């Protein structure tokens, strides 16, 4: 049970762009009680059916649009990101997801009729059925409090589950606001609840729920998986990334440079699927680097003051500022050229200047470790084969990008990259196509979000066999007899003994 001190404890939410206190939020005293409440109301939500649940989700979409300014202001205040990042990425994703899962849940989770080639089962009805797991625990990150924490809860709800969301203790306000919005949209109480706290809160949630969806670092993901193993609780993990960009000599260098600048600096570089390192063929390396450095040098950075006011926001998580500074300094010391930026921005708030590094290699952490800040290291390569080899020389495999005018060649190179999603002449845009599965390879995660797999992971598959017309006693029932066994044996040899060499 929680102590009185725990029940009264609060978390201070700070605006990373100004250093100002936004709000004090009470810690959740008893996570187990939230889960018990969720478990009690979940069966009625499942019984409501897809159409009934869709009506609530579509009302929630309308609420989100009607309260857009409040939602955007909340996201900006606790993350320090730009108005555009909050509005055109987070808010737009939430609105899309609420409608998408309301429409697609009946299709993706419909009963599947199965046909068998086994003669001993012919004549039976075979069905795969999807049932919700019960209570889903969503543990979200601080970089996208709506896209991830809330976004992962939407398909879980559409599938008929109850959800308890534990947002990052750095950015809890968005999840709390969406909880209010869902209730005002008619979601029964207890079906979406927010657990506020740090690692102990997350551990308690993992111990109590029926399935865990976690988004965050690979290091923490391992801890989540280890904890869930104690109760054999299934997990889905989206973890770290170090997304490579390959620019071939025949690429449209202007487009490639614009994409590199946007996807490396968008959301202050704090995006799991983005552009975090670039490999550029030698013939266009100097041109590409010059264009990128010039464009990055013009980016505006500072506290957001509405649409169009800045391009790059603050560093949301305090320790991440130290990681970025360390990676840039280590690269500089090892011989990399800092073409623009390269230092913490003075003044209030947590800002690191948009930074471009040239002449880098894989001896530098900036090319091999997840920096998660507004930096772009660019490395010269001899050819596409070297670029692919270096792109794959990583424990991560989340996203990647290939730029070339030869689209067929781009697709062929994409198929050689060890990543869960690859774009040709684009980057990260696949995330907006909710029909496409999105998941990491290697140390970048387990399972997917989006697509059919993105909602089926919140269910348990049940195989159903129905025998409609049958004799009183099947031929293989007891008692055994030599005559019947010999007959069945002949049948096995008849059906399976032919073919081969």
C-alpha cells in the first residue's frame, strides 16, 4: 500500500524552453487500484462491439479538433517543441489515428475462416478469432506525448481493451488532458486512466496488466522485458534508433539536402525515426554538405511563440542535453569538422544549436550511438555498397532512407538495409501511413505499431474448430484395434507418402 507521503507527492512539470514551472501533478498512489478498476469495466466495453466503440472514438476525434488550441498549448508547454511539431505531427496524428482505428478494427480483427489440407479434419469449421487481452499498460516517452503514449492507447481501446497509460514523468500533462477529453466524449470511466510517476510506477504497472506497450530507449526496454518476464506478460517494444540516410551520386541533391535538414532537426532531433547519420557518395559529398550546412545555419531556435515563430525547439529531457554535447565534443576531438552550431545555446531553457558535422567516421559516437538531438553527422563513402555496409554496422534497425533518381535501384538498396522501415527519396513519412506496419529490427524493438499487427498485438488469437455433422464414435476413438490402426496407417501413407525424390 502507498504511504501518506507517496499519496501526497507531486511531480513538477517544467517548460524546457523557458525553465518555468507549468504545473504540479500528483503522483499516482496505487497503480494496482487503477488496473483493478480497468479490469472491472473492460468486459462491458468489449461487449459494446466495434460499432459502439467506434462511436466513442469518433466523438473523441471531434473533441480533439475542437480543443486543438488547448492540446497544442499543453504539448508545447511540457516539451518545448515548436507549434508546428505539436500541431502538424502530434495533433494531426491523433485525429487520424482515432478515425483510422475506429474504421479498421472490425476489418483487422474479423474472424478468419481457415481451410485445411488435412483429410482428417475436412468437414469441420475452422476459425481464428481475436479477443482483447484485457488491460493494456502503455508506457510512453517524453518526445511525443500524444503520438506515442496516447497513440498506442487508441488501437488498444478499439480492440476492446481497457488502458492504463504511464506517460513520461517529464511530460504527463498531455495524457491527462486526453483522459479528460475521452471522458467528455463518452468513454466510460476507468477504461483510460493515467498513472503518474517514475520507474517504480512503471514497474507496478508491468506487474499488474495483461500486456505492455513500451516506447523508449533500448536500455530501459531491456528492463521492461525483464520485469514482464516475471509474470510472462507479453510486451511490444519500440526502442532506440540511429537512422541512416544514403545519398547516391545521382540523387536530387537539393531535395536530399532539404530532407536531411528537416528530418534531422525536426522536433529538435528528438525523433526515433528520422535522419540521424548520412552517408554520401563522394561525387556529391561536398555539394551536399555545403547545402545542408547553409540551410541549418539559417534555422531559427528559441522559445516557441506560436506558428512560424521558430524552426527548432528545446531539448525536452534534461540529461539528453549532456548526451548531445558529449557526442559533438568527442567527434570534434577526433577530427570532425563542425560546420555550424556545435554548442549549447546560452540563456533560459535547454537548447543545443542545430549542428552539422563533416568528415566523421564510425570511431565517433555521433555516428554509432543514439544522439537524439539537433545534430547531423555526414560521412563520405566511395559507393553504394560501402554506404549499405556502414548503414548496417549498427545494433539499431528502426528506419532508413535512400535518395537516388533511379527508383528501381533505390528499392533494391532499401531491401539490403537492416531496418523495419525504409523510404526511397523520403524519410519517416511512412509513419503517417497507418496501414503500414512500423517496428524495429535488431535492438530497435519487438513487434509493430500500425497495420493489422498494430492492433492484433492487443489481442489473443483463439482457434475455433466446430464439428457440425459427425457419427457417435470417430474411427480413431478408443478402444484401439489392429485392424483400424492398419487402415489409418494406410491412409497416412496414401496422403503423405507420394512426391519427393
